[in-house]
């Protein structure tokens, strides 16, 4: 099970089954895309999203590391979801960060994905950070 998904589940003290929040692992997604089953995979993700959306007021879909980000844009387009751009900022110049953000924005625009929720810059990988610190950070940004 995805560690970031588990973190969100635990940090927000969600009272439903963690497995119901999960559709496909990145390893499985890579295998499906490599096997030429990209469309089938998008269909599976779309169906899982629609089923999950029926039960909840808000759904956040975590992106993948499959390809250059086009797959994430394709998924966001298929489920008609706005996007938040996340960008690794550690040891990057302001120009490098701006270039990364703009390239992601262009890619999302190509798929007609709204990108109106902002940009997240992170200074470390999720695996480097301590779980307790991340849990506290998640709790501090909850929408009230």
C-alpha cells in the first residue's frame, strides 16, 4: 500500500477502509503502460474514481511517476479534475523551479486540465521526512 496514502488516511483520521482509497500501484501502472494498455488503465482509474466520488464530498487523486507527467495530465483530463502542480525545489534555483512549473502547466493545458489550485514546492522527498512531522504538517493545513 502506498505510504503517502496511508499517511493521509492516518493524519486525517479517516474512518473508512484504506484499501477503498487505492486503485492501482505505480508498478502496475508502469507494466500496463509498457504493455500498451494505457487506455484500459485510464478506464480503470476513471471507473474507480467515479465509484469513490459517489461516496465522498471531495476526492484527491495522487499523481504518478509514470512517464514525464503526461499520464497524470491524461488521468486528470479523463476524470475532469483540476490539478495542483507539485515541484521538487530542493537545491533548485528560482529559474529552474519556474521552468519546471511552467512546463507542467503547459502539459496540463495541452490536456485541457484546469490548474487553478496553486503550486506546491517541496524541499525534501516524502521518504526523507519523519512520519510524525509530516502528520503534523498535514493536520495544520486541514480545511476547516
